[in-house]
């Protein structure tokens, strides 16, 4: 039997890091501060906004449908925002913070006016971090959390909904929803009917045409094997020797970033 503690764990975020820049993947997922033994991360206003809005909406799935909007989302958001206020959220001043906070409030107000699938049944996968063996032979595990899993009682199927708080659309070649499909198909028994991106800044719920499961698997395992090979050979070179993607993380390593605290998963948090 393969050992999950020795396996390579891959997710949408780590795969995206690797495809964007191998050096970014290394700094985000492997490198540890030699003085503290902790991994490092960057905070910025866009990430903080996304985190607070996601936390509010994802928490609703744990409530019965009829109680999801008993408490105004604004009140829930205020509580979540306290975790990212000031430098913890990467804000340079109060003016910038208020601008991003207002964006979040606007998104949630729009959701309250048009809750759509949030007024329908949802399921939660029992695992805190859903995962399964992508390949036992190669000792690779695929893991990830899905924002919202809508349940349809009429045909006993599920739908994937991913919340987007940025202004840009997800890239057409993104593997995100394909990865979520694989996770759902292997972590619960219901058929995956469809998947959608919910662009909260625009108020648009856009269906995404999922590739077949075999095609999704082929694409994901191909990247995962390359990641495993890169780790084996310690080959994490940025092809541009300092691209836009890894530049900020490099500043942490070189001491040019400001430490602001320790965040989730015991990672050190910095602003650049």
C-alpha cells in the first residue's frame, strides 16, 4: 500500500503554480524559511478580498436552505474582514482597504438580491480536505476544496460552482473545474452533472463545459508526473530568471518583504 504521508499531494493551486512558473511552485509549496522552518506566503488586497467573500458564502452551505439569509451577509462579512484588516490584508492604507472592502460588500449585496443556487440544497464532502489517490502506483494524491456543491434531488446529481471575486475571467485552458470533477467523482457517489463559475464582481453565473473524466484525468496526471520529476531532480528554474509570477516571492527570500504574521497552515505572511 502506498503511504499518503510520503505521497506527492497536488491541487489546483499547486498545479497552477507549477504551470505558471516552476520557481513559483517551489517557493509557494516547498521552500521554508531556514530560520523558522515555516513556509512563506504573500498577502495582498485581492487575495484578502477573495478570502473574506469566500468565507462568507461557503459558510452558508452548512445551514439549512431556509436559514441561509437569516443573518445579513454584511454582518458575516464584517466578522471575516477583521481577519484581513490593515497590514494583515496587505493594504497600504485605510483608503485602499475601504475600496476593497466596499467591493466585497457590493458583491455580497448582489448575491442577496439574486441568490440563485444558494437557495437550493448543497452537500459537503465529509473530509476536511477532500482527496483521493490520483495514482497509487506513482504515489500521487489529488486534493482540493470546492466552493459550492449544489445538489439536485430530482436526478440525484451534483453541480460544481466556483466563486470568482476577481475582474478577469478564468483562462479557457484552466484545469480547475476538471480537477474538481475528479475530486467529486472519487470522494462521493453522485454523478457530476455540470460546473459553473460565478463571477461575483459582474453578477454572472457562467456554465463551463466539462471535458470527459478520462480527458480530465489525462491532463491532470500529465502535469502531476512532471511535478514529481521536478521534485526528484530539484529542477525549479524560472525560464525568464525572474518573471512577474515569482518576483514577489523572491523578495521574501532576499529579505525585501515585510513580515506581518503567521497565517493559515502555519505559513509566514509577508507584504511586498
